[in-house]
C-alpha cells in the first residue's frame, strides 16, 4: 500500500518515514457502543443503515450482566451493548455520556505485544491481555484508554474461526433488510477539550506510533460564528485514521464545545463509513428514515464545477442528483470525494455518522467545512446551544 501514496501536498509519503512499526495494525476490528437499549438500537442500525445480524451474547448465551448485538456490513462490525442490571458498571458510562462509542477495537497480529509496547510508552490500562476460548479457538484481547473514557482494544484473532468472539453465538434473524452499500470505516473522529488537541496528537505519536499527516487550524475551519481545530493522526499503513478536534474561540459556541457539554467529556464525534456508490447509499438511507444535515444552498453546487476544473477532475456523478440528496463534493490534486453527514443519532447532540465516497482524494472535505458547519449551526440554533 505504501507505494500508492504519493501526495506530497499532504505529506502522505511521510507516514512511512515517520510512523513507527512497534504497533502494526491490520485494521479496525469492531466498534462497540454502550447504549440504553441494545435491542432497539440494533433494529435501527439494521433498518436504517442496512447492517446485518451477525452475533449475540446475553442471558440466552450465559452472559448474566449485559446483552450485546453484533452487526456487520461488508468490513464494518458494530457491537451494541447494554447493561441488564443496576449494579453494572456500564450504567455509569451511559448515565454520564448517553449512548456513545466505548471501544474502538483494532485488529492486531499480537495483542500482548501491542499492549506491552503501548503501556510501556505511557498508555493507561483498561484490560490486561486476556485469552478467551470456545470450541472455535481462542482470541487474545487487551485494552488501553485513549481520550476520555474511550478505549482502544487490541484484538488478536489468528487462532479463532468463530462468528465473532468467544462467548458470542451466531445471531439468526427473520428480519434482514438489504445492505445500503457501506464498506469499511474510513476514519473515526475524536472530540477533546479546550487546548487538549496537541496533548492527544502527541499521545498518538508517542504511545501508538501514529503520525500527524494533516492539520487544520481555526483560520481554515470557521464560520462567521464558530470555529474548531483539527489534526489527523494515521497509523503506519494508513488504514487507521483518527482526526482529533478541539474547540476554538468564536463569536458563538463551537460545535465541539456543544459536544463536550452534552457528552460530558471527550469522546467519539463521528464515524465516517465508505461506500462505492453514495447516490445509492444515501437514497436508501433517506428512504429508511435517516436524517441528514440540511442541504447546502444552490450557490454551493453552482461553485462545484469550477472547483473540480481547478484540479482538472471530471466528475462521474450527476451534480443535480448530488444536490437533490444534499451530498457535498470536495477536490484536491489527486481526485475528489463525496460526503454527507447525518444529524446526531441519539437525543444528545453528540455522535453522528459521515458517509464518504473517495474518488482519488485523500483529504477530509476541507473545502466543505464552511458549508457543513453552517448546517450544523442551523441545528445548534434550534437546540439553543449556539
Ligand atoms: Fe469526517
């Protein structure tokens, strides 16, 4: 993969010079949410996002304190977990943060080594290396804390061929809505507090061996009212990308500050999931009731052809169709990308999803930040949090 990356503007080739290989990551393994009602959340992700039933753990499988539903769509695995009793520690997380991402699990060859290498560089322990077994083999998992109460779990599964992890059973369901074309997790963004971005950038560099390959300051990311700063961290093979945001001063409240207020601390802001056909994916998701941020104004779409021409890209998609669906377009030297953002997917204005289709571009839609943040501000205005 390394030879494909040649974008000097973003310094992507430097990933391989600067990143350290003490923590080789094979990719994202799963993302686990703690939610108030996992059964209903699973129904939502199946119906609205086209996820498929994969595995289950709960009372019926001998787990007494929680229920977990595992959903899959192509390479993406989501785990939705809820506590079954008032004395479960999971409740504290849900009471404080509401529904949200607890674990970003990373697939590794050797979980013990990943744990050792990161903890000796200062990572705070969440779970010591733990071997789990069943008739399908064994897994090793170990976890460390990242920002807030969020955890990176290292998952070693080379000696396991069961449906998900030991303790889970295959989940057969009579209700199987069609997938909508979501393929893999492109990036996951963390929101941290005032002046904490660089602390976490350094943490990802020192503890995880990541490199900072893109940065946006508040001069680039602002509207008339609010601002934020962002740095994108990537691992050595570029498969795992974690942008980190912090609020910046503006005339009104930054959307990052709104997140921190309602999540009551740092946490995952959005999951960006990739599709090969965003027109189909978003048409389906809208039909199934997913709410997206309001459409950019027509003036935005009028300016897109010039932006693509600047980089001499020809867009395959019909711009009018993109406008009808509210999909945004950004371009750089390597290509273009198409993206759209959902509204928050729970009542607290915290976690949301991005749907992204990359047509060569490796950026994050910097050209769309202004239009995007203006739509977010329209929502903040309604919530009285701007
Ligand atoms: Fe994003």
